[in-house]
């Protein structure tokens, strides 16, 4: 409705004879604004599934998650829209351990939240041997508990890859 009103106003302003250059500039702004406003309705791009997972029919690009993030990156997230309109969130989280520390928690926010409690998968990609448990999963976020097999002998970190979605055919993952 607003688009129609904007176009009607622009057309009425264009009826008076004026500077042609100014009129072209005015219409360029109106058309650009309308295209920007309608961008969410136009078909978008889909990024390929998480690293190592099998390609899904209907992927529009062959882009994948970037390689493992640098050591100073603590969190890197990618939010995607699937072909069926659902969302999936994946990325990396890094947890640091001090000498003697054996357990800790990672928190990740789902923004915007999922419509229901999503399924969450997580696994360690680098760092000392550990176990990861999705201790609490809610539509708006999750807590992942990380427990090292042995207390940390020095300051070290564990890089965790995770994937969250309302459903998926078979759990994706870096090693799948």
C-alpha cells in the first residue's frame, strides 16, 4: 500500500514541467528505494550446507562455510534460510580454559529466535579431547557444556562447530 502511495506521489510531482536532470534523479531515488524495500520478498540466495555435509538438492550456490577461524575469533555464526522457508544456524564457538580448568560453558543466541526448540549438534574441531553436551536448548538460544577429558595443563582452547535447525534429514557435520 505504501509503495502505491509513493509511486502516486512521485508521478504527481513529475507532471509539472521542470528540470529533466532533477526529475531523472528523483525517479532513480524512488525506484531504488522501492527495490530496496521489496528485497525481502524477492528470491534470495542459499548458501551450501555446513562443511563436510552432503549437498542438498536446490542449493543455488556452491559457497561453503569459511575455513576454520583464526585463533582470536571467539564466535562466528551463519544464519541461512532453507528452500522450505525454515532457518538454520551454524558456526564456530571457541572456549578458553585456564591451567587446571576442566569444564566450561558456551552460550549462543538465536536471533531471530526459532519458531520452536531446534535440534542442536556440536562437536570439537580442535583443541584437547573433550565432551560437548547441549545442556539447554531454547527457541532463542543454547548452552553447550564442554568438559575436557583431563584438566588443562596450560592455557588452551577448544574450537566447537555447531548446527541448529528445527529439523534436518540427517544430522550434518564437518565429518559427515
